[in-house]
C-alpha cells in the first residue's frame, strides 16, 4: 500500500522483485497499511507459463488498456510506476491532472510542462536539491476550487544522461536500480528528499509556468495565452471529463500564471534561467 | 429563402477572454472551443430565442465594425454561423 | 427590422468632422476573401495503442525563437518575411480585448493577424502527437 499525495495505491504482483524494489525506495513514505486504496495496480503474467518462462508483465488494475504492450521482468519497477501513472491518468477525478513537474519555494509553485526529454523531470530533481521542495515530476494536481497545485511526489524518473547528473548529486541510497534499454532509453528512479515526502499534503499557488526545452542555445520566449491553454489541455488527461469546473480552473490558471518557453544547453544554464525568471516574477 | 439562425438558453456558453483569443465552454456538449473574431462578436449580438439571418447579423455588426463590401461580408458571416451550427452552439431556425 | 447599412466612408467623415478623437472602426472581416474558420475545438484524439499511451511523449513546443513571425497559414517563418505577423510579444489585457469587442481597435492587430495566430494554434494541435498522447485518454461526453 502506497500513498502519494492524495492518492493511495495497492500494488499486487505475480513476482516479488518489483515489489521489493518499490518497498525499498518508498520506505520513508507514510505507512498506510489497512487504508482503503483509491487504485489497485497489478503486474500480471500473460499466462501461467509466462510467469516463469521469459516472463512478461502486463500492467493492469482498476483501469487498464486492453492492448498494452508487455514489459520484461527486469523492468518490473518501471512497470509498477507506469501502472500508477495509468490509474491516475484514467481514473483520478478529484483534481485537474497536468502532465508536468512542479517545485515549491516560499509557498509559491513553479510548474514545468513539456515532453519526455524536455528536462522537466531533471530540472525538478535538481531544483529539489537546491533549496526548492520537489512536489512531483510526472503529474501536477490542480485544485479546481482553490487554484492551488498539490503535490504528487513519486519516484523521479530520470533518463539517459540525466541519470549521472543527478545520481552524482544525491548518492546511491536515493537511487533505484538502473533499468537498461527501456522504451525510453535507460532509466533510473530517484527518491525525493525527506522534506518532499514529509510535506506531500502541502500545496501552493502556482506562480510561474515554464515550457522547458533541453539541448538548445539559451533563450527565453513569451507564450501567448491561447497557446498556453491549448498545450495545457493536451497535457491534461482529464480536462474533458471534468467539464466546466476544469474550464474555469484552467482558464483561471492561464490568466493568472505568467508563462515562458525556455531553451537551455545544460542543467546549470537551466537552473540559472529558472532562478532569474523566478526572481522577476511578481 | 434566407437561412435563419437562433440560439436558445440551452445553447449557453461560458466565455473567457484571453489576450489573443476567446475561449468558449459549451455547457450542453461539454466541449471547449478556441475562437477569434468575428465569432465572439456574432455570439454577443444574438438574443436567446430570437431568429436572425446572416444579413441581419451583418447589419448589427456593421454598427460597430467596418465589414467591407456588403455581399461578401454577408456571405462570410453566413459561413461563420454555419460553423457555429455544426458545433451545436447555434441552431438553424 | 433591418437598418440601412452604414456607409463606412461617411461614418469616418462624420467622425473626423466631430473634432473629438473618435475611435476608428475596427475592421472585422477580410472582405471578399473566403471565410476562414475562426474556431478551433479542444478534441480528444482517438485512442492510440496502449503502448504509445504508456510510453507517450508530448513533443517539444516547436515555437519559433524570439523574433520569428507567423505566416497567414500559421507556419512559423523568419522575421521580416513579407506578409507575416510578429509571432510573440503580443500581450493584450482582457480589458483591451473586451474594448476591442465593443468597437475600439485592439492595438496593432488586424483580422488577418488574428487568423494567422489561430492557424498557428490549429497547426500545433494537429501536429503534436502529444495530442494523441494524454488526450487519447479523455472520453468525449
């Protein structure tokens, strides 16, 4: 049983290894044994034989996708994480979900949205080690009544080169196993700092929205409100399903939160740009 | 026979003006639309329950805007009204 | 009840004669050109294969760099391209837009510029596979 922010998951698996990995990495998370789970995630073999012979994991649970591609047992930890993503993406209705990372400082929240590889997860992890509180790297939860962003601090999924950059800073104890050659390349998970876990129920008002883009010459651009709105609806799994409250919440967000697109060649350059933009943000 | 259009209470939209476009949430369908002129101006000048033709809508708009040559403008307004009908924001009368 | 169509020229002449700074009437239509669509709807895409949903990416915003322009068909083009409009840096307050809707001109914009911007948004929406990524998980009502 695992609680991340407002959501509780029960994770079942035909194999012990992914569960052991999860237990180690989430060891400092709240103990919610006996609680009622919002979602169940199940890692299942395709058939009885497939449990043992070239085992392949099908991710299922309360919400599933019938033609999901199977994953290897070696990537079981990733499968469990993706399973939780899937439950949230398909089933969460209490908040507007944004595919974005978020970090908090002085009660105000920086939200970063963009593709895998844009740098939003890495940036969030690095900022989390530099005086910011990590709120999440995958989903930012927008409270439709208050306009606040709520935390969803899962293991941070780092890919390829970002792995070494971050692992060097946080040390082995807070890093998961290296998962080679997944669909998105090499992946390693990072455990959020103690304060991020301890404060997983503390939200904050969004103050700045960034569209990061790693691997380009440093640049900052304004983004029109119409474009921001359109991209955020694309980055939301439940905007349509939530109806008018989502429209009100997202339009409020777009009108009240300044947005910039930032390009950067390196993590250090990105941090500097973020800190500068943050200090200039009213 | 001119096409007439109408909008009823049930067609109501919730509007949000952004700096570069207008967002409409259509309550009946749950759909969100991003729109630019002249759509917001046309919707503003429709009255719930009343029918209006493209020509009449043209004349309402012409009080406040420069629409250019009349025949072309009426045709264009008709196209916009047809687009609104296709989305369910306006009905054929 | 239809009113006589106001003659734009006489209107302007009257405004000038009045002496006080009357707002010039904002041009609302392209006049003669084929009506372009002024609406882009938020649509969930058809569900993609699950594998792509689980592994999906929302592509990088392919917005032009500062100083790029937007052509009438919505393509991002180099600044200074004839017929193109400045891409970024437009920020009007909601109040200015509302006033524009009441007939006062939106500073520096034209109908064509608005159309170009919407075409840009439309292209983004069609072009980004992120549209079929998380959007594919949304069920239409």
